C-alpha cells in the first residue's frame, strides 16, 4: 500500500510505498475517489427528491381524518403548492449541480436542507399529538373542534422529511470526501487560499447572512398567524405542544449551525450551497405559513413570525447565491493589487542551478517570525473555538431544559407554569448568536469580549427558574423535573464558557504590544459607570407588580429584602458582571471596549425582557420601579460604547 502526502506548496507528492502485510510487494493506498463521492451524492439526491415528493403529496393523501366520521378538512391550495415547490427545490438544485459535476455544491445543498428538515420531522409529530392546534393550513384547515387523527398524508410528510434529513447526512459525507481532493478551497490569489468564506467575502455579506439567520430564528418563535377564527387558536411557541416548541428550537439551531459552518468553510461554493439549501428548506416552513395566512380569508392573517421568517429565509438564499460572485470579485481585486504592487525580485542561484533562491539571514528571520505568528494565531483560534463550542452546548442544554418539564408532578395534578423558562430561551438565543461568531477566526477576537459578559445571562435566568422549583418542591409529591436538571447543567457549562473566554482573552493579550501602559478613558468610565449604577438599581428593584392567584399583592423580590433568594442572587451576579465589564472597557482597546459594553447592554436587556415575559404570573400587572433605571442603564452603556469610537491614546 502507499500513502500520499502533499508538499508545502499544496501539490500532491509521490505516493509513499508501504510493504503490504502479505509480503507480496508494495501496493498503492487508495486515494480520495471523486467518482465514489459523486455516486454517493447521486444517491443522496435521489433520496432528497423522493422525500420532497413525499412531503408534496401529503395534502393530496389527506394528512388528517375526523374521528367522528364528519367531513375531512382540506388544506389551502396555494400554501400546499408553495410547500410542494420548496420541498423539492433544494434536491432539484442539487440534481443540477450533480449534472454539472459540482459534487461538493450538491452535497452542501442537501446538507443545508437536511439540517432544517430535522426540525420539520419533529414538527410533523404534532399531527399525532395535537393535530387541531398544529396550524398546518397547507395540509388541512379545521372547520370544527372535532377530534382529528393522523392520516396517510401525515405519514407521507413525516417519511419525506426523514428522507430529506438522511439525504443531508449523505450530502455531508460527499462534501467531506470532496474536501480531501486537490484544489478544494483554492483561489487565484494565494492570500485567499484556505481562508474561511466569511473572511473571503468580507464583513458585510457575512453580517447580512448572520442577521438574516437571527431574524429567521426569532421569527420561528413569534406567532405565525393572527386569527379571529374560534377554531384556529394561535398559541405562543413556548406555550404550544412540545412537538411545536421543540421543532422550532431544532430548526433555529440548525439554521445557526449551517450559517456558522458555511462562513467557516474554506470553499465559497460549498458555503453557498449550504446557505441556499437551508434557506430553501426554511422557506418551505415559514413561507408556507405566510402564503396560508394571505389566502385564508379575513378571519386569519399572517403573523409577524410568518412575515419576518420569510424575509430572513429569502435573504439567506440571496446571500448564499451571491457568495461565489462576491468571492470571485474580491479574489480578482486582490490579485490585481498584488500584481501592481509587487516589483520583480531577482533571484540568486548557484552556477547551473537557475531559479534556486539563496535565503539571506534576514529572510530566514522573517520566515521564523511568520511561523511564530501563525502558531500564535492557531493557539488563539483554538481557545476561541473551545469557548464557542462550550457556549453552543450551554445554549442547547438551556433550550432543552426550558422546553422540558422543570417540575415532576404526580398524575392527575396540573403542572404549574414556570414563566421564567421563557427568559432562559431568550438568554440561550443571545448566547448562541454570540458564540457562533467565535467559530469564525475573522470575527472571533472582536466578539469574544461580548461573550465574556453574555454567558452570565444563563446562570442569571436559571437562578430564577431554580427559585420557582425550590418553592414548588416544598409541596409534597412535587419534585424537580428533567428540565431543571438540564438547566443546572447549563449553568455549569456557562461558567466553563466564561473561563474559556477569559483564557482566549489572555492568549490575545500575549500577542499585543504591552510596552505602553493603557490609559483610562474618563468619558467612558463616567458615562458607562453611570449606566452600570443605573442598571444595578434596575436589577435591584421589581420590574412589575400585581395581584397573584390568591388575591395578594405580588412583586419580584428586591435587593432590600433579606435573606436573598436564588432569583436575587442571579441578578446580583449579572450586576457584578456589568460593573466589572464597564471598568475593564474604560482601559481596553476601542474594539474590545465596544464589544464589552454592547455585551453588557444586551445582558441587561435580557433582564428587562423578563418583564413582559413573566408578568403573566400576576393579574392586571403594572410597571414596576425597576423598568426606568434598567432602561436608562442600557442607554448610557450603549452611549459609552459610542464614545469609545473616538480616538484616544491606549
């Protein structure tokens, strides 16, 4: 057998001869086979097309049937057509890519669509658990409150999404195989070879892709419809059936992971395929809701979730389609700039050895410095990736814990609502958005200080849930549920994320010039300090008050009430983090200071959002004393971030 290696310039070296175990002489080890990757991708495309056709056929096959024998409700035709088109859109585009021998692009298209289909599989299961409230208007529109049971169309939709998800897995395998080939991630200019797509296309397209993903993720948790129909009830996602909330969470996580992976990919065509595939598949979910709402009549209108979700998914497809063109344009511009700026350098060679360059001692020293700098960048990148992965795991644990029951109640006893889990979901979303950027070396250093504050929102929000669990478990027969255990694990991994971001910051500081002592910005310290004080005051006062179920006056505990409960301790932790962040920002470099201050403002914003998210625990809630100082704190901290853009000595 023989192994093949690559020379430092990226070209394939001669295969190494390795004696075979049979002793019959040297053989050649198998090289990456593009034909094998293409065959696997063809199988994936076929599975994706079959799955798409299965989803498209679901309305025709009757997704549900009436248990009492009444007429089976039909779906809205235009939305069913939209869902059918986008069910097969990604596999069809992947088929065209395979025919054009763009195997990696085809695999990426299927991988992006398959990732979103994993969440669609979970959404389909609601057709068995709570069909009437599934609001799948492309499959059926209930006209009465009669009980519905899943029909053959439900099985077709579920099987179709499973096949698309499996096709996405095979697409990932095809991309991996193609990544082992020569030329993967190449560019005309050497500066672009092997760089992440986010760096190759620049900040603006990358930022647009991330913003589109965030808009889409937020829209998944917003109401899809505005209904005046007494049969069509539209609940918030966090209050819906577990299949609906878990499915939305999985789609949200899939979109964020696909976008992060695409921007981190060294192949812009692969990144383009992944974004387009995920966007097309997401349009099959949120776009279908928009069309259904527009065609349903006067009593049902599309909600903000359907509108903004369609916008986010559409922008994701548009950015993905433009990435190859943007990369070629920037690549050509860099090549022209280098050609114009690089003078001809004569080479010195020994007699008879034309073209062999003799490196001077100065050249060797420069090469050594470049190698040392590259090693330092790799070390910093490893810390960034470790912190990013820890943060994403933390967010996943927090979402799972918030969606699962946090209380274990005896049979026959209604499980009480713990509204603080809604704040956990918001904190998890904020953290995962920040941590995704840590996986991209081009942006990791700029975002890392913000993540150093945002991780605190997880233990802060988990502490509030824990207080409710502690109070509930005082009742005999009630214990902590699986959700509570996962939330406590999330609080621990959040602390690990904070430690890893601190290590990443230490690694960054080792590579900067510390010969001059940084000066303190009085303006940032004054404005940011006032903001931090206002934020702490807001954290210490209740955000709302009202009447509880027993008719007593109720308001969240304040700092003035002793002893402090877990909820208050969580707010204390958040306040300490904000104060420390402002102090550090006053002596930090401008870019890092901006990230620290904006991260602090967002963290306080998560606390402020707990006001509308949890005030349902009281009757006729009224604004509490903590709203105004918390809002003022956010504004002042944001103003301090704006002040850091002014030039000042560091």
